[in-house]
């Protein structure tokens, strides 16, 4: 019976020790990309395409903001920026992607043959990175989608990937945003 | 009654052995020297011990048997053995000058239940699985299948159910190691098991009232004999290019101090499928366990500690970003990351530590009753590392610390025909989800308190009929501290029902304190009938209740390995299970069978069901929600063993389960398909105990599955194209062949060593398994050659 008492004392002491380790602070989500901003400059105009998803994996869809329409037969120089706006001040994730350029590539696709994308920045091995690019719009007006995809740990040497073809790229998707655009 | 120095191992054969039994062992004198030529005598046969004191009595029938052991100048010992399996009997004879003692070996009956069959895993199977996991050793029991995440994370499925429905009891302590997760394997070193039993269904009321699927009960090896022995198993395997070493020392004693210690180290690199390397699937384990106990004639005090420490790589190609990646993986049937073989483990990976400290006190009250009390502290630390950016790449994405205190007391009293067991237990648990991970945790911080009370009685009505019934009450309360995204809170509709549990606010999140209390009654009733003609009939009806686990209540977030959002539900009710199982066992002289059909009705069965899509900046994700339905599982397990002659043996087992969602009138997801295993063994004891064995394992395609496929838009050539993501169709069936061979050598006078050579998946068959969560990404492991050396000393 004496042993039982010892056990009980041990039980109670560990019990009390343990219940102190609670920490009710909220999680600050650190590496979520909440926001992707594509800036297109050309024909004397600057057009921004923004996708903002402040609840991350939560149920709300991202909010898309497109500042204006594109023009036909125009060469736009483009860039993309990724932010985590849950942190204050907002964290610029673009820098990390630049640092780990071998592991990342941004893909741009436009539907209905409305234009063509070409890469203008490259990683340390000469493969495209895609934070900067050119968009040349076609001669015909129309509506369609620009799809922006950021892939992580992809196979940059697979067929077509350096030309911006995502089909064989593999890897895991960090960003996939579809912007509806009008070209006139 | 006088007890004497007797050691017995039970060689746990399938279901308590078959028609013919063997008693083997060693006869020694008071100085532990072997007694050559001792006479071992039974009413059937007599033998003499060999030059190292060992003997073997073969072909003995079931039943009580008196064994006499004599040697000139020494006191003859006689012992009554109730044979229901092979028995290992070490006897120490004392010179005639000392008092003549009667030796009594009472073989332990199935401790858990007298009216249900429990299935033991052979010691050999435990040793063979030395490099693998607990579940791999259980697979040989028919009706047990494996739920895998890759090749190294393996959980047992019993009659179609797993995880929270199948508690693992190790050395009386119920493992609390975040077992709700399908990718959380039991934190247990298989090498530390002395004996493993699988109980199908909820008849083990002394362990809890919520074992809806069944129980895995592990007992350590205990020696009640004055001896010191050691065992070392060294294994090397080709697939993973690694190995394991496990070494243990046991100091037994009839009375007084006893101790044992065991350490295991495992080291493996990437596993390989027949056509490619399964990148980042290496693992490491470093485990230790030890017991120190002191016993006197009517009490025993023991302290036990075990530490399990594992680092497990998760297949690189299983980390996917969104549903497009999942679709691509399923379409391509090829992993997107194939690197060269390496021992290195990078993210994603798991690092888990599990400590168990147990203090046990057994008191024998009189000849027929005893009381056993223990306190156990378990501390589980689970870290899951994901692919992260920059400074976070070495920080865990999930960091859970689970501390569990258990105190339990069991009382047992035996009369001539009646046996009574009763007990009470209390449990306090504290889960701490570290918020410093920078990722919202899947499981929140919570505290839980449980208390339970049970009584089980068994009564031998007559020689043929035994009845058992038990009743249990459980109280459980849990209070969590959880942050919900406000958007999620509204989407779940909690604003209307749970507004009162909000205690704070932080940015876009609500701080809530959900709490739940449950009162559960569970029970079991069983009948055993001995036909007296080698036929035995076991019938069992059990009622159990399982409360929703933290993941079922609180999950809300994205699973990177499955590319799906999983949502818990605070409105879930407990699930109630009613299982009837019957088993018919027949043991002829050379042939024995067991047929075990069952019907299992589960109301409020909790399962994940797809409910739609959510779009995020990463793309679209299918959303799976925990829902409840009424489920019915009907199945049959079959076993047979045929001792063709003294050299050849044939073993057969088959298991089938049909799981139905009664409400939706469709099959349940993730039910094991029909599985058939056939083993042919050749034995030649004269040639150094040679064993050669071929096993064929056939797993059929699961043809009954719910269609949870979904359509999503993926981008192809700049256009959004709708595609069907086939997450439902099970892979093809497969057949594998395994080879095993073993020889024993007597290297020293007291030593016994064996060497085993085995090949898993002999023909390097390419296959995928329905119950592997990574079946969307990669093939299963290819051929694996293992060499194992066992030393006993």
C-alpha cells in the first residue's frame, strides 16, 4: 500500500507539471502566399492583375482584381510579385523564389491565341525562372484567360519546360491563378 | 501448492496450436549444468535428454498431460501440463538431499476472453519482422490487413477497421501516440514484443469499451526462472540497403530481482520499386526498453521504461500542391521526383519519440485472487516536416506533444467454475499543438479526462459449455483550445450553433474552447461450446462505443499528401458498434481449421466523404468532410493447417469483408479486398533444423468501392479543360511469392544460433495496393532480400 501512495504522489506531481505547458497563442501563418500581383507595362499603360486569398486554405475563394483591359498588337513587359499579407508588414516571397531559382518556375498561359509569353529572366543554370517576362498580344481582340502557375521542385529539363510548356514540368503547385482578360 | 523453478515459453502457434503438440526444453542441475540422459516420461512417449540436456516430446495430443522428469540422484519432478499449444519446459532438478518438490506448470489460458478466440503471432514471425513494423508481424493473422503510407508507415486493419478503432495495448498500457492519423504508425519497436495477440472485435473490455475494430495486445517476455540469457538479431536487407540490430538481455529469477533490457537500431536508405527509386523513403529507429522488477512470494513490484525514436522519410513525389498535381500523378502513373539512391532523409519527413514509464504493483491476496495496479506516463512528441521555404525549411510544420497519465487497477478472483475480473481506470491527457510552427495545426491543444469501470465474469456451466459476460462504463470529457478561421467558422455553420464557445479573437481567427462529455456503456457476452470431438465453437456478441477523436472533431486544413482539404465536425456523435462473431475450430490429428464469420453493425460510423471544392490561390482542392452513416460489415476469416507428414506442412488462410454504407446504399471506402495466402513448408530437423518455405500471397482487386471521383478544371494549352480525377478506382489485384529459409546451429554448449535467408516479392512484381495512401504516386516496393542472424546466449 505504501507503494501505491508513492505512485499517487508521482501521478499528481507529473500531472501538475504537465498542465502548465499550454500556450494559447494563435499561429501566425508564415509561408503562405496570399497574394500574387502581375504587372504588365506597355503601350503607355500599366495594368495589374491581382489575386488575393487572405484566408489561405480556408473556404473563401481568392479575390481577383484586374485593373484594365489589354490592347492588341502591344508588347508588355511583365513581372510578378508574391506576398504574404498575413504578416505585418507583408512579406515579399518573390525574393525567396529568386534565391531558390533552380527549384522554381512560373508558367504563363493565355487562351484563345490572344498573345505570346516569353521569359526574360533565367536561373543560374540558364533555365527560365519567370519572375520577368514579355507578353506580346495578337492582332485580334477577344476575351480569354491568363493562367499563372508557380511550380516548386519541378523538372526544368523536361521537354518543353524551358519554352514555358507546363505539361511535363511535374513538381508541386504553389500558385495557380486564372485571370479573365479582355483584349481590345 | 508448491511452485518450483520452472520456466516455460509458449511457442505461440497460429490459433493456440494444432492437433499435435511438442514439449521441448532443457534439463539442468542446481548449478545450471545440463543433465545428459535425464528421463522424460509421459503416458504416450518417453525420451532421454541429449548431451546438452535438451529434449523434445513430439506428437502429443491436446489435453492434460502429466510429465515425469527423473535423473538418478536427483528428485523426480512431475508436472501437469494442459496442452493447447507447444510448450517449452526448462526444468532444474535438485539433488535428492533437498526437499522433494512437485512442479506445477500451469499453462496460461487466453487471458483476454474464454469465449472468443484470440490469435497469437508466432515468436518466429515477430523475429522475422525485426526490420519492419508491428503491423507487418500481424499480417500473418487472417483478417488482418495493412494500411500503408508508403513502405515504412504501416498500421494494422482488423476485419476492415483501423486507427482509433484498433487500440494497441503494450504491456497493459494503451498506446496514446496520435493514433487517429492514418499516416501515424504505432510507436512501438516490434523487437520488444514477447507475445502479440490480435483480438477481433470488442471483447477485451478490460482494455476499453471503444475497441470497435479489435485490439492488438502486446506482452513483453518475462522469465520466472533463475537464468541470464541474451538474444541478438542482426538483419541486413537489400531493399533500402540497410539493416537492423536488436539485442536484449534477460535476467530471470524465481523470486527477488529480475531485469531485462533491449535496444534496437535500424537504418535504411531509399526503398526501391521494381522500376525506380522511391525517393526519400529511408528511415531510422533507435529504441530502448527495460524492466526492473522485484518479487516475493505474494507480491511483485516492477518499473518499466521504453523509448521509441524514429525518423521516417515521406516519399518526395507524394507531396503535391493542388488537384492538378494529383490528376497528373494519377494519369502519369510515374512519380514526378526520382532521384538516385541515398541514405539521406529530407523533408517531407516525420520525427517521432514515444516514452512510456510504467510502475506496476501486483499483490496476491490469496491462492485464488490477486490485484494489479499500475501507473503509466506516456509522452509522445510528433514532428512532421514539410517542404517549406527559406528559414522555415528546418522547422516542423506540425509539432504535437501528447502527455498521457494512466492509473489502473485490476482485480481477479477464481473459483472452481467461476472467474471474476473487475477494474477501474483513470486517464488524463494533455495535447499541446505548438503554435510556433507557423502552420495552423490539424489537431488543436486539448485536455482530456477519462474514467472507466468494468466487470467480467466467466462461468463454466458444464464440461462443455462456458459462458462469459462483461459490462463496462466509460466517462470521457475533452476540452480543446482551437483557433478557427472566421471564414471556416461561418462555412461550417458554427456561428448559429456554437457561438457560445468563442472566447477570443485574433485577426481573422476566432479563439474557441469546444468541450464534450460522453457517458458510454459497453458490454460483451460469449459462449464457448466444446463438442468433445475436437470441435470447439466460440460465439461472441459485443457492444462498444467510440467517441469522435480529435481529428474527427477538429480537422480543418489541407493535407499535402492527398491534396485534399479535410474538415472535422463539432456536431459528430459517438459511434456505436454491435458485432457478432462466431468461430468454429476443429483439430484433427494432422489437419486443423478455423472458420470465423462475423456481422458487424456500426451506427454513426465516422468516415471521410467528398463534399465539393474549394478554390485557393494555390488552385482548387477537393473537400472531404467527416460524416456519419450506418455501416454494416460482414466477413469471414478462414485458416487451415495440414501437417502432411513430418517434413511437409501446408498452411492456408483467406479473409474477406464486405463493407456497406447502409444509408447511402453503397460500398464503404477503403475496405480490404479478398486476400488469400498459401504457405508450403519443408522441415528437416536432422539437417540443422532446416526450414524451407514458399508463401504465395494473393490480393484480389477490390471491386466494391464508392465512386468518389470528381471533375475539376485543369489548364491545358492555356485553356481550362474539365477532367475527371479518379481517386476511387482500386488498383489491379496482385500475387506475390515470398521465400524463407532457416537453419540452426549449436555454436557453443549453451548457445543456439540460427541463420535465415529470405526473399520478399521474389519475382520483383510491380503492383499497387488499394490500402496504400501513396498508390496514386508510386508502385510498391520491389524484391527484398534479407539475411538474418540470431544468437541466443
